[in-house]
């Protein structure tokens, strides 16, 4: 829900964005574009605006970005996450395998997975096709068991570090299945899922660790409730049913890269 612009921020935003702040919305003088308040954190002195281009008779398009303006020093900066929850620097492959999160949900969990299709083989279009509901069950003997399953992840990181995004981060991807974390069921409702191309017992690549740390930091900046302690494996939220990302995943290395990336922010 939109909130009134906090006192003291209006002049900063007018200066930074050339916007006129009135009540619950700020409108830029550029046709039908609009700025809307989305979040305000008084404790940190950071305001966040959503900037969405509205389509003529078709409603809101998917273009836009979140902006942040800090009171200290009167500086403004642009986040790398679009208003609609798509990261910069990824290949966007929109999947229909998603749903709405429950109203009022705080996104506060990141779940790391691994996947390979066919099992143990890397490359090819198969994971992408699976997440988009386009996997041909006759293309490989192992595909019959999984083709047609309505599954997806928000992000998929290939062996060379290429990153595909299938689902808007604000939406509910179907990655964790039956799951529970710290007594709270249905991790898909409040979690973000990242799939790494790999297996439980195959070392992941340098490119994957670097890319994973980078996108994790982007996600954590937008969703501050996702702390390092709330980054888990699929095996943690579905014990006994799932084993990924597996023993080959180097959690210490990942967390070290994540800490280093946080120092550079």
C-alpha cells in the first residue's frame, strides 16, 4: 500500500528526480509516467520509490525501477532491481510457472538448489524448457518423469555464470515444494529460489560462486529481511526429501564471497 511521502524527503526527491511530490504519489512531468511510494523505513532514513510506466489502455507495463533516497547528505541512488522484480544483468526468460504471494508476505528467505538435465549432464536448453513448461518428455528417457511438472525457480546460474531469471522476485516461484523453515511452512510463499546448474557431488565453478554472490547481494539490498542466517539449502527446508545443493557446494566459500561483496557496497 502507498504511504504519504515522509516530511524532509520531499525536497530531496524533487531535486533528485525532478518530481512533484503530492500526497501518496509523485508524478514526473513525462507523459503518463508515475512515481509511487512503496516502502519507507524511518529507522534507517531510507525512502524507496517505485517508478512505473503506465500503458495507455492496457494498464501497467512491466518496465520500471525502485529508487532510494537517503536523508543523510541528500543523495539518491538507483537500485539494480526493477520495480517488477527483475534483476539487471540477467537473461530474462519469463515463465508461466508462478503465482501471487499471500498478501502482506515479508520475503525473508533465500533457498539455494542444484539441478541438471539430464541428471549429471550440463548445458543445453533442458532446464530452461522445464521451468517454462516446454520440456519434451520424449527427448530423453529421464524426461518423462519430470516433463509437465509445474516447477520453476526465480534464478538459474549456469556453469559459466550465465544467469537466467524466470520469475519476478515479488512473485511466488515453485521451487521448494513441501517445505518448512523454523516452524514456518510453505517456503515458496516467502522465499526466493536460486538454482545452480550442477549435482550434489560435482564441484561448482568459480563463475557460479562469483555470480551467486553478486546476485545474492542485489537481492539482499532489496529484501533486507534476507540476512546471511536466512540463506539456506533446499535440504534444510525439505530434509529427508531433498539433498541439494549437496556436499559439493562450498558454503564457506560462498559466505566469504558474500561478506566481501557486502564490504564493497
